[in-house]
C-alpha cells in the first residue's frame, strides 16, 4: 500500500505575499492600486454590512501579512490589500442594491482620496511601517464614504 504524495511545503512568505497582493492582483501593471480597488467592487452586492465585514477582514489580514513581509512595509506597488480594505470601506456607505452609478462613484471617490492624499490621508501615509501602509487607505475609504452618506441623507438615489 503506497502513501499519497504530499505537496512540498510552501516558502514561509508565500501566503503573506498572496494576501498582501490580493492573490496576485498587485502584480498587474499598470496601476496595481487601481486594480486592487477594482477587484473588491463586486462586494457592493453584499450590502453595507458585508462590505464593512470585508473591510475589517482585509484590514486584519493586511496587517498580519505586512508584519511578516519586511520589504512590504515601505508600501511597494504590489501591496494592494490596503486598497481592497479602503475601497470596501467606501462601498459600505452605499445602500443595499445600489446601482452601477453608486459603485462607480464610490470607486472614483476612493481613488481620488487615495491618490491625492489630502489632510489625514497624507498624514497617515507618512507613518512608518504597516500602520502607514494600511491606515492611509482606510482613511481614504472613510473620506470617500462621507459624500456618499451625505447623498443618502439627502435621499439622492445612488
């Protein structure tokens, strides 16, 4: 009786690198951050609670992964788990059943705040290590959520 072949062990950094790059999305060129934001857009179908849960999950996984990848703590382009978390936070402001217009608005607002880094986003981006990598995108996601929540308050359809 023979034993099944076991898969060789993965290098220690493989799983953290997969998490940090959102399964390799961060290696797509050009604009890996835009791809990292776009990959989570279907989460809008989960509604606000699902998007909030995804933002929390990606944040926790991102912190875990980056702490295990010293070269990733300088925010290289291939690290996009932070964009996924921030974009999910922006999507959480949309109402359940939001249309394509609302999803596009959340995407554009998040990318605008992530790229231009106004005020608190820029401050967070200047922080060292994992905190700086993750926090600037979470703040950008929160800032992107604010105008969406204002539109909802004024009952403007999204």
